[in-house]
C-alpha cells in the first residue's frame, strides 16, 4: 500500500475526513515517527510494532570493481519489528488486522 492509497482508504473509511485532512494526518504520523527516530528514540505502537534504530559498527569493505579495500563508517539504520497481534493476523491470513483503540 502506498501513501496515497492509505490516504484514500482513510478518507473513504471516515466520511467526516476530507482527503486533504487524511493526507495531513498521514503526513504528521510519518513525520513524528521520522523525527523520533532521528532523535535516537524508538516508537512503539501497541499491537502493531516497534520502530527502532539498529547501529552498524564501522567495517572494512571492498570495492567490487577494483578489489580495493574501503573503510565503511558506522551508521544507524531504521528497523521495524512487528507486534504480536500483527504477526498473528498476518500468519492466519484472516484479513482482520485491527489496531486496538
């Protein structure tokens, strides 16, 4: 599902929301998750999953074209771990994945 498909789904599921309002809501949620990860914190959405950072240490890589060794710096990469309810819903394939409200 793309962002625009999510916006259209929200707008159709909640008639009181216009497409513009749904777009703003999705943008704000994604921005909040991004800003929190950028600050080095984690985001936990119960029943859905956890967004966190994985830290990769510096290492020595190799340029595949020349064979020359290259120093690869340390970095942090985003990571998502699905929650129990989401995993079970996907595993059973019942299509009833719902976030607890």
